[in-house]
């Protein structure tokens, strides 16, 4: 099952972790230097919830929390 929101289409995106070493110039050092760059993924916060459909039925879907908070879906209680 892919990590894609079935409402908004949000999916994992690529990025990197940047490691810096040294004391900043503001703190009295000679400045920070990049020592390593590692690849990483930013994954959307997906929840598997039961969603109320427009025709009155229900369905389990993977939905991003941002879509739930925005009111794009109606949860079944």
C-alpha cells in the first residue's frame, strides 16, 4: 500500500539532513562548516480512518491529518 493521501494526493518527498560542525560566528567562532549531507524522506502523517461518502456509505481510507483538520473529510463515529 503506497503512502499517498487518497483525498489530497500528498506523497513522500525527498530532502536531506545537513550536519554542521563548529562554533557560529555570532558566538565568537570562525563559523560552521557542512561535514555531511544525508538523504532522507519527508512522509505525510497518514491515518487509516472510516470516511463518510457522499452517497451515504462508508469506506476506509488513508487520509492525511491536514485534510482531516481542514474538514475535507467527514469521519464516521
